C-alpha cells in the first residue's frame, strides 16, 4: 500500500471535477434505516431483544465506488458525529456520499437509536462537560500529554457556553460500562450488517476501532478496507495521562488480547487469553511517546486481518499521538501490513481526537478518499 501524498503517483483526485465542494447539493438515489443483529433474551420483564444495531443509509444518485462505507463511532457518541459538525458544517457522511460512496452510519448496540435497556445492559457512564473539554476540545489548556499544546483546529473556544461546544456536548450519551460486552455485540451485529449489504469498507473511530478488527476477523472476505481513525488503544494497558515530567502511567489491562477485549483468530491458535504473553519496550521510539506493550516472541499472527488494506490515522495534538504507533507495531508484528499516518506528516496540522468535527474536517476526509482510491479500489 502506498501513501497517496508520498507515492509519486498521480492521485485519482487530481481531476478538480471530482472534488466535493462543501456547498455542492447532495444527489441521493435512496435512503432508509434498519436494524442489524440482536437476539431475544429472557428477563424479569419477559422476553426482550438485546444487541441490535441501528443503521441508517444513503445511496448516491451517481455511485462511483462498488463498496459502501460503514461508519462506526466511538465512546460516548452515536452516529451523529459523522453527520455534521457542531458549528453547522457538513460531515464525513455527506462528503463520501457526494463523492459517490453508499454510506451506512450505525449506532452501537446499547447506544442512541439502538436503544438502552438498563435491566439487560447493566450500568452506563456519562462524562461531565469539563472532562470532555479537557480531553477533546481544549487539551491545550490542560497539557496532560506532550502533543496537546499543538491543538488549533476546534471550532470555537471549546468550553461550556460556546455554541459549538454546547452542540458537541449535547451529542454525548451514556456508554455501557461493560465494554467487552459491547465489543461482542458489535462483532455479531457488524457481521450481520455485512451479511446483508455485502462487502464494505469499515471506517472506525476511537472506541469503535477494535470493532473493525473483530468484524474483519469474523468476516474477512467481506471487509474490503479499514480506515482506523485513532483506534482504541494502546495495546494491552489503558494509558493514564499525568502531565509533565513523566506524562504517562499504565492503568488496568483493558485489551487482554492485545488490541481487543475479546478473542481474535491467532495462529498458532490461542485457547485461553492467559496464553497471550506480552513484553514492554525498554525505550520509547521517540520523545513524547509511550513504551509499547507488544507480543513476546515468537509473535502469533492474525491471519484473518492479513491482506486487508488498512490505514491507521493519528492527529497531531490528540491524546492518541503518544501511543497509536503501538497499535501499528502490534499489527505489523502479527503479520498485518498496513499504512500508519500521522496527519502532520502529510501537512495536516493541529487536530485533536475528534478530527471529523474540526475546522479542517473535509481536508482530512479528502485524504481518506485519496487513500481509498489508491489502495482499496
């Protein structure tokens, strides 16, 4: 796979007639919604359905790409984060629709329009406005990780009372506390979605990142590419950000299978998660980076992910900037070739974790589009 901005090849996007303009009217042949996955379970209130995933879709009038794009959101979010920006600009779903992709936007099971039933799903968590601002919209104010000071792309002041922030915070919803259960449900619902719509490209963000790995593991022939936008990481341990001088601490083991909470298909096969062995780098790969946890050698392979075009994208100022390279290294160690791109290395500067909502969101969408046309057609 080649980086379209560094390969020396003429980009398929070089024709200006094919570029999406922010004011270009959307031409839609069809749209609708349905639910994928889910099963009945018995509860004290009788039989209910759990695990179902809401899916909305739009089909362009002029479809230029054979494979649809499935957009999978992250924690505390619903699919609304792909539909527009908090300051009223067009979002990534519109961009790819206008450029000829059928677009499917999901709400995770137990989230948003998929429905949350506390007796079936258990506890849920919701973050307060100050926590959201410090991590996502004004990380430059708290400076908890070295790259945070480079954040410049959030529209508005990024604090409560600012219209764009208030719209963003209004989109936050409760997230099911049992993240491993959500991952299991998403694997099943994602597989059911692909069984219904056929081969597709997965675009995942944040907490949704492991769902790309698990859905592809379940349906490797149905996943034509994965765009992993700051996928949930780092491998094995959650990272706590402490500020200077040490910056990072390991917290709990949240991804005992390396990059997921639940099992993946490894070769040699793994019968129990206790068989997974990890070691930590003695030194970080560079300043401002965590020391990665990787497989002890000889490393097991991930055969079902091998051969799928994969792009991992990391923003310059995000809290993922210190550790997404570890996810990349874990995949490469497991025999999964892919492209790992830091946006600043391709001239896209100042972004945080919610790059699809920031001022230059369509510039980033265009980069993703270029990569797909070069690597996944």
